[in-house]
């Protein structure tokens, strides 16, 4: 007999074998025991959490001749026939490849006939969100009032793509991600049955890589067993899945912190030479930086992080040399390129440029070099990294020019000067009027044109924004706080060009658009200057250094 993959061989046959879906199991078993069988069920959840497995168990349980406490016996002719596929009353359909109206019409024509051997005719439609709009419409009436002998079980990873009319006609069950500990327990059982020993840290790595999907974890274990060793180590798993060690990531972070660009290039070269996946590496690096941020922000990181105590100690050492804003900036920079790496022509170059930019960045959340430098100076002062010494007084200049009496001012001129100062102060405090900025009235019409022309990706990211005419050539798009991701997407050249064309058409002239957040809009140039100068003067006072400001 040909080899059977482990995830198929170890697929649960009864409800009790399903891992960590207690709520769903309890409800379905009670339905079987009481005979309260609904006509349509919807199983939702991420991949590898047991949706299709549960559907198959349930299809046997409601048709079993000798059910045992809600579980199928898997011994009667009905159960054996369903397992072998010889009974045609349980039909499994892949909606990804059978998603047309004609496919659903075939189901609609078949449901009127009674089952040949089983009590219920069961249709398991996997990846149901892939059905076309026409197919959903064809399924709707049948799903609403099917014959009493028909049960529909719909499975999907993306329930939000299903029409509300379909959702309202199904009993919905949400499958949760499976915890690392539960995955490890099941992997230990499978490894023991295959006479293989897997180190504890290797099992934990496999469970983490599965990201809550037990099927993925079993597939990785199956691949590790295929190398032919009876004792599988942590490094064996790394070699099979093509990822780097935590030590490698730790050293990369140390190089970035030390701004050692030459070492960074060496590490990237080693990464590529070893055939590691760059996109996967960036994902692991982002996750590692997230752990550093948790170490920085919490008093007991060991209770939050699923890592060894030795790893926590290393992370504490690293995060002590990094500020919170630095870590957040690094995570944002790397997350921004993570999705683009899959389609990049030269992913290595993109990674190298990003790491170099991290080394040279001032990590300012508002991209202001003045602010970041001042923040760095303030930290150094707070850490007593400067030693100040009194400035020696310069010798008195005996040849200095004698002080002269101030010229008398004409009262009328004095009054005019006071009026001019008051006018300047009024202009300074006049908000948007002082900058010549006004709101763009045609913004809603622009959004309507984007939606009408099918530019939904741009339109959805611009919902809730406002637009202001900053000057004759520049229009600012203002995003609400916390909309950094939407702002980044709209700022892309190809998206910005579309918006510029529509806004320019409304204004009757060529313009550029600039994406801003609310804080950037409210800033005034003179306010920034005043705040900057206050900080400079404060630092000068702390350093006991004379400061002469010339306002030009």
C-alpha cells in the first residue's frame, strides 16, 4: 500500500479526538443525541483547526446505526461506507474548483431525491467563500428550505466573504486556533507511535511554526521524520523548514543596535548562502523585536513570552540598549517591507537597504531630525553622560565701545510699532488662516469617483479622511490617529497618482497630494521653531553652556 501522510493517518475519527474545540464538540454531540439536527451548519476558522474533520465526523454520527454517546461507531456498514467513500449519500465538494452556478444547480437538482442508504444526505462544501455570486444566489433558496433528509455543512476560512443571506440561514461554529501546548502533546503521541524521539525544544519550534494549525504541525513533523533519524533535534527542524536560529536573529539585532553596517552585510550574505527564505527571516525578526518591546514595557516578560528563561535574559540585555520608540520604529520599518518581499525582484537588496536605514535612522516617530536629536541629548543628560565644567570668563575688554544712550522714539512711531506687533501676534494665533490653508470641498466627490471606478483598495483606505488645500500646488490628505497603515498604502506612488489625477481634475490644475495625520496638520512652523528653541535653551542650561540665539 502506498504511503499515507501523517495528517491523513492521524485524522480524528470521533469527537473526543478533536483537539481544543470543546464548545463545538459538546454542541454537535448533544445535537446527535437529542436528534435536533439543523438543515445547515457553518464551520469557520483558520486552516488546520479541524473544520473538515468535524464535518466528516458529524456526517457519520447523524447517519450511524449504532451511535455511542453522540460519536459514530465507525464499525457499522454506514460508517464504513462513508469512510471508504462507497456510500454516495455523503458528498464532499471543493468550492474552490466547483464554484459556478451550474455546479450548484446540480446540487439543487439532486437534493429532491431521498438518500439511497443513509438517513441523511449530507453535502460538505469546503472553502464555500469561493463560490461566485450567481452560485450563492442559486444555493440560497435550497439552503433556506431544503428537504428534511438533507443537511448542508459549509466550511470556510473567510466567513466575512459570505453573503448575509447565507450566514443567517446557518448555525455558525467558530473554530479557535490550537495552543502550542496542545499541539506539542499531539506531536509527542504521533512521534512515539512512529518510534521517533523529538527533543522538547524541537517540538516547541514546530508548534510555533504551525501558528495554531495542527495539520501544519503534523506535516512539518512528517517532513522531519522523512530525514531518517530516530532522534530529531532543534537544528533538524531548522534545516527542514529553512529558517534561522534565534541566535542569528539576536546577533543581527546587536549589529543594528551597534550600527555595524559591515557586519550586517556579512550576516545577510550568510543568510542567502544558506538558502534561507528572506521573507520568513523578516517575519521572524519582526516577531523577535515584538518580544524585545514586551521585555521593555513589562516587569515580568517571562509570563507573557513563550521562550526559555535564558532567552528572556538575553532579550532584557538587548532591550536595555534600545528605547521604546526605537523598537516601534524598527518594527514598523520591517513590517512595511514584509509583504513586498514576496514580489520583490531583488529581496536581498531590499532587506539590506532596510537594515542600513535602521542603522542610520534617528527613530523619530514624526520623522523630525531636530526632535530625535534633542530626545537623544535629553536621554544622555538624564543618564549623566555629559560632564559639565564652568566656563572661564573672558578677560575684560578695556577697548570696548562705550555704551551710548538709546535714541528717543517718536510717540506716533511707538504706537505704530505696537500696532504692528499686535497684528503680527494676531496673525500668529490665527490657526489655519495664518497658513493660507482651507478645506477642499470636492473631496467627497473624489471619493465617490474612486468607488465608482472600482478603485476599492484606495477608496476603503480613504474612508474618514479629509483634504485641505495647503497651497496652489499641494493638497494634504489628513488621516485620523491610528491610521498609519492606511496612510502608508495611499502614499504609495501608484495610489497617490490616481488621487492626484482626480483632485487635479476637480481643481483644474496639476497638484501633488501629501498624506498627513491630524497632529501634522495642526503643527505650525513657528510653533515647531519655538518648541525647538525652548528645548535647545533647556539643554544649554543643563550643560551650563552660554547660548546666543540669532533670529534671522
